[in-house]
C-alpha cells in the first residue's frame, strides 16, 4: 500500500450549525459566513499539490470542496468526487433537533447532561451506541455500523492513492473528530469540535493511519 496524506477539511458553517441543530444525514446549505470561511480555507490551500479531491455526498461538503478546488493552482486537473462513505454520523430520530436538548436526553440515560460529558466519560464510539439506543426507531447508526461504512471509504482511498499523494477530503465535524479519536497520534483533545473549514491531517502508511494535525484554523 502507498504512503499518503489525507487533508480532512470540515465543511463551512451551515444554517443548522448556526442554530445548533443535529445535522447528520440531514443537510442545510452553507450560511454566508460559512461560504466566507470556506474561501479562507481555499486561499490557505491554493498551493497544495492535491492528487485528488473528495467530499461526502452532502451538499454542504460538496459546495465547500468545490470552493477549495476552484481556488487551487491545479484546479483544471482536479475533478471533485463524492464519497458517500464519509457522510456524517446518522442521528436517526434526532436529526434536526436541538443539539443541546438531544444530548441532554441521550446522556441522561447514562448520568450525563452534554455531548462533551458523554464522550469524556464513555468515549466516541459509546456516544454512537447511546444515540441508537435512545432513538425510538433505532434508525441512528451505532459504532459498528458507522465504522463499517467509513472503513469502506478508506479502502477506496487506499485503492487510488500513490506514494506521496495529498488527497483533499471534505467531511464533517463528528466524522473528523471520530477519525481523530481512533487514530490520534498527537494526544489531541477531541472534546473540542473541529471548527468549520479547519484542517485535520491523516497520514496513511501501508494500511496504518495516524492523525498528526487536528483542527488547524485555515486563514
């Protein structure tokens, strides 16, 4: 397998981000200030030699990826591709609900009152299991379902990557935080969410993965 880097960028701020609502597979457009921070990221990354560019299939990620690719010096050589495997976590019944209220409800069953408290006390994977448990329809993804999906996405990257490649991947806050938690090589504090349009770098080497940069503000 090749040794390559994935430049994980969180999408720009959306309307649901603005209103602090659960936004997994549900999707809202980039807000005006979300477009602006995406443009800042594009300016910061314009000289990076990307071999390929991917995004999840959510409009907020697609639009952010296009803004970044259009500003890149090699924009005429890069065609963004959608990878549904890197969608955000699916929150099922709780999609579109208040984030604060959702995590109070989900956490209360385990002695917690916030998302930060849940992941500090039990971990990221447990938080996914707790959401599925609390979902009256049990449609939300648990940790096993979530990682089965993402691992298929990583297999696709491994298949196309060559030694020395830098690959742009625009994804989502909880997904980037989950990847960092699992492959944390820098003792990064994952109780802090990656900011919109921030950069996280994942190094892949012969199947081994490690996050070496997390939540870097691009400006």
